[in-house]
């Protein structure tokens, strides 16, 4: 399981790592908490890099091998 992912555009000092500090720095370009509120795919860094999941094709459009999965 993946939770609380933060991407930065520079090297971070160890005390700035997410395991050691909550929130974002000025170097943060994306921060996803994967929580139901405000939205599972919302980028809470205020950079607007929300994740846009692709819609799944309908079961009728899948080939038999893929349907078996």
C-alpha cells in the first residue's frame, strides 16, 4: 500500500523528509495523501497536479483473456 506521496524538485535535507515533517516545502511540486477527504486523487500541495485516473472499459469491450482477470 502507498500512502502520503510527496514529490520535490530538489534534494531535501533529512529533516524535511515526509517521515520527519508534515506538510510541504517550497520545493514540493506534488503531495498526495490518498485520503477520502478532500479527494483520494487530490494534490494538496496547491499546485493542481491532481491524479486523473483513466476510466475502465466496459466488460463487453474487453477481450476474453482480460475479462478472466
